[in-house]
């Protein structure tokens, strides 16, 4: 999955994104949300997508992380913490290709 993310995304760190973004994973040791808001996107996305039974949990430091949907199916609290006043959650569907525009997150 890491290679797919590397090939697909233009931005590989949170700091390169124009829109403030949080990625939520589940800390398997505590059962609590683990929120990524800085650093590399690859481990954050891998952890957030690590659906039990399909993908192995991702180790980040001392933590083992899995799909964020286990604790925050629609992470409204995390969006609010980033300053969002309105949320437009999307569950499922296809990701539209944005092309090579400045600020585009993926190819």
C-alpha cells in the first residue's frame, strides 16, 4: 500500500497540503482514536486504512494502529478541532482525479 500511496499522491506530508487535514486511526492498545495532523502521510493513510482481517495493523512508534473507522466512522470531532465549521463527510464512492494542479493532493 505504501508504494501505491507514494505513486498516487503529490503531497507526501501533512505540511504540503493546502487544506488542514487530520487522519484518524485506532490505537489497538487503548481503543482510542490516534490522530495524525503532521509528518508523513504514508503511515497515516496506511494505518487509517488497516481494516482488521484485510490489512495488518501499522506500527508507529510504540503503537499498533488500525482502521480509524473503528472509533470514528465520521471523524467530526477531529474536523472541528482543525477549525471546520461545516463538515461534508463522504463514505464510499470514487476519488476524482484532480490532475497536476497546484495544491492537488493526488495524481
